[in-house]
């Protein structure tokens, strides 16, 4: 039953300030009719540092995670409780509290007892801790870690890239599930995830290892190379996960899956293979799409061919700026087209640029089917591609639907 918001938040405040029992707290979403909170999501937990126990706050804005530690947590907590988040989820070792703010600005607070007590983790800087420990068997099987379970120096960048992609996937799944945008999978009907352009399937296996400990999941890796399919299928059999991870040799544009996936992943699928992946995601009506594009040759070539619109010469005169402009235009156009197709899209950095320059991630959650008025998005998109005389690959694919 709904109740006044302030006393309900104040009860949660007391639970969060209880550093003996808090496991973690999470604030997400926005209250109806209110502005977006400063952060998309905030996670709170206690960590034991040299100077004693601190509240660790990890705040996700549009582009990155900001972590801070607070010896006296009251001020920062009060600031966070003042933000117009729509949901608070607080886990203690014995209880879970779920608070949702209603349309009328009241609180719906639901408390459940945990079937089994969970001990809070207080280790330092868990935000930087690995989702997959270095000695996880999957990393050895993939050749990322050596026999002693240490990541090989030459594979550090790949390890970090996959870890950060997993972190983004984990947060996106969590957000989409809480917002009711993603179905709750069951053993009979597991979450269907496809990894398009999977290559050696580092991400596919890592995602399986991470997700399968949390929910029923079935993964399919797709790559145009037969050698990839053969090698990855052997690794799956060696790990004993071939029942829930399978590989298909096919082009992204024409792969046939038995059932449409819920989640589409594409990590560095080359050039317009990312457009193929986004197009298939739209066709499949996938609820969640995470795509980190690779090289951007298509629009780059178009920019070289077409005359620069009046007033923009400074952007295209020098090769390096023209290439960067092409990168930006490519991903901006992809995001716009997905919005027109009914997705909520963020373009974020998923791994530090020191580790790879290919560090952009398109994160798209399906929010509506056809029918919602997208004319504003469409006008903006038409103006952008009209000004630059672009014919983006994804637009061509979408235009050809049903043809
Ligand atoms: C740069 S690799 C990335 C591999 C993997 N996702 C990763 O990040 O480790 C790109 C992969 O996409 C595959 N690929 C490129 N175009 C494709 C297409 N149209 N259909 C299927 N696979 C494709 C390539 O064979 C290659 O294995």
C-alpha cells in the first residue's frame, strides 16, 4: 500500500547507514513528472579501507562510473536520497527492500526476508574487482590466462575490454529488467543472447560464465568464419557448456536462429557488420542491444566523395578530423535510427581510451513498438543526413525491409 515518501525513505536511510548489515543499495530510474536525476544509477556498499569502513558510492552518469568513498556517509546519502530517483533497492544480510515512487509521489515499499542470510562483502574497491576472476576456468580455456590462472601480459587489453563490456551488459540487463523492458527468463525459456561477429568468442564465453551464475541463459555466437565455429564449439565442449553455448557459421545479415534473441551483442564487428547487427536486432525486436562498433569506413568514404556542406570545410579539410567526424556521424546516425525504431539509446564509453580507441558502446533498450510518434526524431535525422548527403548502411537496410 502506498505511504508518504519521506518516512519511507528515512527508513531506508537507516538501513543504508547500518554498516554491519548493508549488502548493497541501488537507486535507479526517475520519478514520473520530475527531471532526470543527475545520475542514471547509483550503487552503494561499505568497503574496509586503511582509514576504516567507508560507504562506497558508484554513480553512473551518461558516460562513466564515478566512484567515491565516504568515512561519514550521512551527507552524501542525504544528497542522494534527495535526487528524484524512481526506485530504491536496499539489500541487507537478511532482508530486501524495494521502494518505488508512485505517480502521486508516494512510496510503495515492499520488504521481503531473505531465504538465506548473505554476508556483506567489504573488500576494498569492488568496483574495480573483476567480474571474472583471473583464475576463472573460462579465461584459461580462451588462452587469456595461463595455467597458473594469471592473465597473460599480451592478453591484458582483451581481458579488460571483455570485463568492461560485461560490466556494461550487467548494468543494462539490470536496468532493463527493473524497468520491465526485459522478460524474466526461466529454466524452460532461458534468456536468449546472440553475439554477432563473435570471432574467438571471448565475449560469448565470458558473458555465459558471468550470466549463467545469475539467470538461465542460452548464448549463440555467430561468425562468418567456419574456423571460428569449429574452434569455439570445441572450447564449449571442453568447458562442458555446449548445452547452453552454441556457434553458427553465417553472415550476420542472413543468419537464421530458431528463436529471436532477447539480447543482441556485437563487439567490434567490422565496419558495416555493426549495421547488419543493429538491423537484425530491430528485425528480431530484441529488447536489449549492446554494440561496440569497430572501424567506420562506410561514411568516411562518403564524406570524401560528397561535397562538404557550406560552412563546414574546417571539419573535413584535414584527414584526421574528417575521419573522426565520420566516426561520430556513423554512431550518431545509428543511434538516431534506433530511436526512430522505438529504442532508448545511449552512446557511452565502455572502456578507457588508453586501452582501445574503439571504446564507444551503443546501448539500446526497446521501449515501444511502431505507432509512437517519432516524427521529431525523423526530422532531425533527415536534416542531418540531408545536410551531409549521407546514405548510411543501416538506413539502407531499414528502408529495404519487406522489399
Ligand atoms: C574484430 S573481430 C571481433 C571478434 C570478437 N567480437 C571480439 O571482439 O573478440 C570481428 C569478427 O567479426 C566477424 N565478421 C565480420 N563481418 C561479419 C559478418 N558480416 N558476418 C559475420 N561475422 C562477421 C569476423 O570474421 C571477425 O571474427
